[in-house]
C-alpha cells in the first residue's frame, strides 16, 4: 500500500515526517471506514497511530463500549491492510464542531433612505449585480418610521 506521495513524505525532513504521519492516519481512517460496521464507523474516527497502537475516538460512551469489545478484531483488520498494529485503544471524544456564526445584525434605515436606495436600484440595468444587492439590502433592512 504505497502511494507516490509517501515517497516524498518519508524523507528525513521534520515537516515531512509530520506530513507522513498525517498521511498514515488518513489512510488508516479510510481503511477503518471500509471494515468497521457502518453504525460504529460513522460515530468514530482514527485519531492516531503510534508504535503499533491505533487510537480511535468514539463520539459516545455506547460506541466506545462496543468498539472496546472489538479491539482484537479491529487490530487484525488494520494489520491485514498493512498497518503496524498490535493494539487498538478506544477513547470517548465527542466531535469537535465549529460554532455557528451569530446571525447578521439588522441595522435599521429610515424610510427616506430606503426609498432613495430603491430609486437608485431601479435606475440600474436589470441584470446589474449592484441593483440586486441594493434591492436585497432594502428588503432585509428594518425600516424605521
């Protein structure tokens, strides 16, 4: 299981070493998704491989418990696919999610400003992106009396 990128990554350079490790973890994750039961594979991910130990992070205690019962067979599957794996460790680690950005603030504009912007928009060609932007601005803005 050698890929052309591995040839470059396996050089003595420290940065290349980090990249090679990341590549190995990515390849292990891809292999894991192939052999792990779907309901468990969707709720877990290969987090690290070091000195023959594959670390899998599970999203919940239930998934971790089931995977912990399967560590021997998981290690065997990794080994069959060419990974140095003598042991699989499972840890509970919820998914890291990026918080949603706050909703955009609505800044009120006066009725007069709203009508001037509308007039300006109507004076532009129909296909104009500026016209569409002005119309959307007026539509979204909270008009204050």
